[in-house]
């Protein structure tokens, strides 16, 4: 399976719709991301925050909001980091993503993982199988999603018979704007099945955050080589929680909202120079894409500061002009 070659460093914005966020709030952050010159705007795919008793958390469906952003933004790429495979059936998800891709003019990317938050599943009546089964289901989902998208290009019927999912003679597959299909992102810290599945299906391997990032990228490279794939055909990304400020008071205010000790310990908290240096260190570890995890989604000045004081020093900013994006093409 051919994949696109890696390019230069990309800096992206990642948010989680917490503390009563509405679509209007999410759109404002996406438009600020676009205006600041960032490559992409991604959101999480969760229905509950890390604190299940946080009554201010407003659940929003990830792909419904991304469909809205597909029409209400013009340049930034859009996606989920990462969607839970337990939330949606594969045929339906393939159709949802293809619809959003067409609506955006070919700017959508699909991040997909096994799902991990058991309490969230219980609260919304979603099955949460054991870990091994969730990996099996993820692999079957990716077989079906990519199979349906490919069949749209060659006008052939698609069928699949797996242990957990089956597709019977589908002759009307979803048709994304990007051909043969939108980029797929798979990631996590698992040492065996995550990199193996990513080697088979992913255009981008996300090393998550924390721990030995370089080692995770090397494990992924070995998984690619084991199936005869050139590891350099895939991008490598990482999540970086960030609290950047022009002075100590701004830094302190933005750091206070970072949700957990684990996140704070792995965050870039400080001046634009500190954040820039941290991004450079991640690039040295092998990352070519960095997702800046923004916690206060109403703090649009934070995005503007990162866009003016960090982005120009780590990558060439993309043009901020509006317009239709030509769909990216993956080599056949």
C-alpha cells in the first residue's frame, strides 16, 4: 500500500470541548487557528471529561461538529485525535468521514484508536470489550473503512467477513473527496499491536505523549519494515500540552487549567522561547507533526500568541487566505 512521503514540520492545534463548550465556541477556536496560520485544527472524540462528575462538561459529537467546521472554515485541515472505534460501526464511520471530507473540499483526516475510557462507555450505554477484542475490532474496522473507500474508486462491490463485523456486497460505497481516501492516523503507547496496526493502515503514527518518544517511533519503524513498508512513507506525530505566555502571570493562568499532573508533567509551560525549544526537541526525537493541546478553548489570545511568537520559528506558516483546498492525493 503506497503512502505519501513525509514533508516538513507541521504545527497543529488540538482541543477538547470541555467546560460547557458549544459549537460556537469550537468554531471560534477553529477560526482563530486558521487565522494564526496553523496547519490543522483537531478535536478529541469524547463524551465525558476525565472527571466524570464535572457537570460543566458539555458532550458534543466529534464528527457532527467537524462537519460544521468543514463548511465554516476554509483552509485548515480537520480531524479527530483520535476517534474511539467503539463509538461507531465501520460502514457508518466510513460514510460520516467521507461526507465531511466532501463538505470540506478534501481537508479531513481520520484518527482512530481502540477507545480507553471505560466509565465514558458505561455512562452512554456503549459496549467496552476487553483490550484484545478492542484491538481486533479496530483492525477489522480499518479493513472495512479502507476497503469501502477503495471500492468507490474502482466501482467494484465490496464485501468483508470478520469475527466482529461483516459487509455484504456493498455497491454504493461512500466517496471521499481525497483519493484514494483521507489520511489515517493511528497512535498510542502500546508496544506491539498499536505499531503493527499503524504500519498496515496509517499515513501518520501518533506517539501520544510522555515516555520515550524516540523508542516508540523506532518500534513503529521496525513494524513497518517487518511488512516490507518504508517507514519514511509515514509521518510521525506527538501531542504537546501547552501553556504559553508573554509574562509569568499569563503562563501561570494558562497552566492552572491543564487538567492533570500527568499532562502538566509533559506540557510545555513557559515563554514562547521555551515552547519553541520544546517543539525542537520533539523534532529531534523524530516527530514531524506536533499537536499543541490547548486547554482553555475560550482563550483565543493564546492561539494568537503561539501563531506569532512560536509558529514562525519552527515551521513556515501556511497562507491565511481563504479559499477552496485542493484535495491531497496519496500515491497509488
